[in-house]
C-alpha cells in the first residue's frame, strides 16, 4: 500500500460525492496529525477553494503555541486562516455538560459562524477509520440501534469526513513521508475520558487476545449498517406525508395509520418526528422511544415529557410540541357576514326555504325566526350546557367535546355560538335543538365553520 494517500483520498471524495463544483471548503485544523494530513491532502488535491479554521479551547498551556503553528502553516500554503478562542471549561460549567460535550458544541457553533461569515459551503473534519471504530464500539456499549452502529457519516449536512477510509497508522505514515510537523494532544492519553480508555485499553486488549482486525471490522460494520440504515430511513421518510402533518405550528401524527406499521417503522417514525419537532439531529434514547410507543398503542390520552419536547396523546392524533393558537375575543356574529375567531372563520348567510332549498352539506342550518338575535360567538365557559339536536335533556359541553374526541389543546379555542338565550352550536361538534328547520320555516340561517386562510394543515416534507 502506497504511503501517499492522495489518489485514494481524491477518489473517495468523488465516489462519495462529498464535494460539488460550487463548494468552498473550510478545513477544521487542530494541530494533530489527522487534521494536518487532512489539510495537506485537500491542498494537494485542489478539489475546491480552501480555508483553515482553528479553535483554541484554552484547555492546555501549549494551546497558544499550537494556534500560532497552524496559522503559520496556513500562511505557508497560501490559505485564509480564521482563529477562534473560547473558554471551554467555563462553558462546560455554565451549561452543566462534560468538557468533551462542551468542546464539541462550541466547535460546531463557531464553525457554523465562520462558514456563514466567510461564505464556505462545507466544513472538512479529520475523523478517520480508528475514530469510526471507537465511535461504533462506544455506541454499542451504550445500547444503540442501527443509527448508532452506523457511526459517523462521510457527509452530514455541510460536514464532510474525507479521511474515514484511512487508519491512524496510515495517516501518521503520510505525515512522516511528507515531513509534516504536528502536535500530540496530551488529553488524548488521559484515562479520564471514556473514549480514551477504549482506544488505549479495551481495543488493544481485544486485538491482542481475540481479533487483531477488530478496529477494521468495527469500521466495516459501520459501512454496512450505514447503507441499511439509509435505505430504511428513506422508506420511513416516504411514509411521513401519509402519517403526519403540521397544524398550528406542531407536528401531528395520525394514530390509526401509525398503529398499522411494523415495529421497526413505528420506532423510526417516532424517532424522526421527535428529531423534527426538537429541530435537532440527535435522536431520543431507545427507552424513551419505547415508552412513547407503548403510550401511543395503549393510552387514548397522555402527556409525555422529553428533553426539549412535550408529546400529547389524543384519541386520533399524537402531537409533538405545543400547538400555537392565537388568542381571540368574543363578539357579535353578523347576519349575513363572516368573522375570524383565532384559527377559525365563521360565515353566515340567510336563505329562503323555497323549492330549491337543500340541507347544507357543510355547517348547520337554523330557522332564523326561532332564534333570539343577535347571535354571539365566544369560547366555552365553566358549566356550559346545551340541548343537543335529537335529545330532550341538556348535556354538558365538556362531555360533548370529550365524546367527539376534540383535542384538549383545542377545546378552549373552539367557538361556541349562542343566541340571546342559549348555545345553538358547539362549532364542528354538535348543534342544538333550538332553531330546528321545520316544514313551516320561511328563512334559513346557514352557519359554516372553516379554517382561517393562514391556518391550513401543512404537509411534512
């Protein structure tokens, strides 16, 4: 195997379609051999305009020296250099996360900032095959599913990893062959971090005692699982338009259709909707998804709390997030005319009950002479009752809403229409006996309920 990785490196970029002709690449360079090799290979390959990003985490005494080294190397190659400095320890303390998590969050945030400011379309990261093996093993030990076992993707959003096919020893050999100077991060040898213990203790033990190709085969597992996971993910995404929609700013899942899916796709659909609702690429834990799935299958109504997300279970729908319904005030209902009440539009018209009269296929018809005008529209109130159509006694509005399976979040926003004596229509649910159209009716008041123009359901794309 050649020490020069350039041919295979360029071929990998082309085969994986990591870069397009219009791309401008920002290489994230620490000072270690991986990122130095990445930068040198990108510079030699000339696959896209190139710039260099460096973040001083302020974690080690030599960090300033390393920043100067990377700046000098970028200048030697004739590349634009962008230096950032951030107190990662302070960030970890303020946000109550580990130093590893803090470093990752700060790094990606500043990379995004740099890309936006300077017009870069892709960021290149120096992860390699050994990193992939460690990631897969770490996820395996934490009980991950296929998404975790697929490891790091060659491309995720705007981030590319062109070195994933290459092992650490190949990268070191490349640096030595081209006399590339690099630094070793001493924190990579600290047993304080779980990933370091895998790299320094567990993986060498397994390779010595059980399988000398263990690292290679973990990376190979990721390669296999990525293809399977991508195919299943595409199938799940093709299902989403039939399964889910956006209403009032929240994702809604059709419960009945969901319950007919296989176990595998139930899990995937829930994972996808959780990620979409949280606007995050990080999936929920297996136990959380299973708890939610059990609630969907077995409980008509529930509220399930996840980090950054509340899931509301209703008899017909599962709602991911809190629907945002605008406030509205009660008022007088014009006859004829229309009004907007939050997300609803109420329209009225008066029709003669002549030979051409036909019962409304939408809305409700009332004998206007049997109503005590003016009509008002309002929200439900405690103790509200009505004489439901076809029934002699009165019934609580609360019970009518429950029987009709109206979602809880909607019950206090649904218009109630009254004349000067009682409720005549619980909009979209039940009408009253009052105002029944009879053979002697002369004029009919037709009332329709619709969505306000800006509140139609939106498909999930």
